[in-house]
C-alpha cells in the first residue's frame, strides 16, 4: 500500500506545480501585453518625431501613405 500513498503524494505535488506554473504563465502574459503597449507607444512617438524632422528639413507635408501609418 505504500505505492498508493506515494502515488497520492506525487499527484498532490504535481497539482501544486501545475497551479504554480499557471500563475507564472498568467504573469508572463500580462508582462508581454504591457511590453507590447509600451513598444506601440514608443513607435508612435518615433514616427511623430521623424515626421516633425522631415517637415523641419523642408520636405513639406507628409504623403497620404505616411499619414496612414499611425
């Protein structure tokens, strides 16, 4: 019967590990989403800066194609 007891303990250990991994994965998903939003904001700021610099350098108004990419 010790084999049954060992199996039960192994199941409990695996269930605990499973829950810990689920929590870790959810945290990592949240961090990945936050990083994506941060990168989107950074890219938007860089696009705006590039547009401003082009206008400053006398390239005139941005084309319709450039305005689409926002």
